[in-house]
C-alpha cells in the first residue's frame, strides 16, 4: 500500500452529494479498511482530479443529461492518467449502446435497429411487419431517459416526437416484448468477473418501466448456470478485470434476450446480497494493490 492513506473518490452527482443508499456503507467499509474514501461530485467546478489516487464511478446518474460535459470529464481523466474503476476504456465504449453490435456472438439481443443521426428516418420502412409495439431510446441513456413505447399504428406520432432528435444523435429502436410486463426484466450482477446475485424487476400495472422510481417491484432471481456462464464467457473477452458489470435482459421462454450490459455506474441492488459490500471492498483493495505496485 502507499505510504500515505490511499485516496479514493467515489464519483456521484449533485442529486446525491453524499452517495446513494448502500454506497455510503461501501464508503464506510473502505474507511474501516484504512482507505481514505469520500464522495466526489463529478461535475463540481472545484474538483481537482489529481488529488485522488483512484476514482470509482458509482452514482454519476445524470451523465446522460450532461453528455458533452461528461465526455469532457472522461477526456480530462485520460489526459491526467487518473486510474478509474471501471477502466476508462471500458466506460467510454459502454457509454454508447451501439456496443451491443459486438455482443451478438455471445448473446441473442432483443431485436434492435441501430439508428445513426440522420436528417430523416423512415420508420415505416425500418420496422419489421411483425413488431406490434416498438421502443425508442437514446444510444446514450439510462433509467428509461427519453424512452417511449409505441404500437405499430403510431409511427407518425413517434416521428412527431423524435424526428428532430433523430437528426442530432444516435438512437435504438427495439421490438417491445410484452413478456416484460409479466415476467419482468432480469439483472445479473458480477463483481470482479464473478457472479454475485440476480434480481427480477417487474413494472407496475399499466407501465413498461421496471425502475423502482416508476413503481417497479424487485425480487431475488436465480439464473441458470448456463446463463451465468454465458455472461462470464463474454466478460473474459474484455481485456480488463472489471470491478462490476450488470447484464440486463428479458426471458423469452427459456432464452435470455439481452437488453444491455451496464459497466459505468449501475445500481447493484445491494439489498439482495448480504455479502456484496464485502466483495466490492475486497475487489477495490485488490485493485489498490495493483495500482501501488505499478508506482
């Protein structure tokens, strides 16, 4: 370990200046282990990133609302060679959901059309005839931000809402699977490439959004060993050993259809694992030793 207390900045946002929920307990646990860990608001104008030995992305839950500022923040971290978890190379790629194109050899995706920014988009010609409902979401987003569901007779309505937005940035158009209203969305959490736990999230009656802020309900879920190994085999393709990763998808019968992989600042559902804070602490201490040995 370093001769001085190792300083970790737990990156958060202005809405949660002291971190959110159990992340505060993680911060306290790191203190107990001799690590000087503190919440750091990522876009604080007074932030000096060089004051920290390591920055960990945890509650930066407004990055998609401040895209340009966040991209510039990542550039600054790279230019000043500040170690981060997850690594910047992973975060920079995971920010934009077009990374899903590279995941298809390992997972079957929810049927998706990837739309690059363009002056005009022909949704009538784009949507397959068997899509009764479709979802539109930004390529850089989280928490159902600017996400809407339409039926196949509402293409003009969708264009009225999104035509100008399609011109400015990239988007995903996905088939809406009604299973999500019944069997919910599955999230599998991995800590340092090892499976930790999984959660099933179901929306409230009449909604499609599974997040708790919209009334979604969460419960423990037990994925098959086949599904866990599927995720593990993908993680092995990533050069860096990740602090955390979360795989989100929907069960279609016995098949898991991937929606996305969260590697930036996912909710890790601490309340569904009695050991996750300890696991994360040990994983962070391991990374600290690697960083110190490089100095």
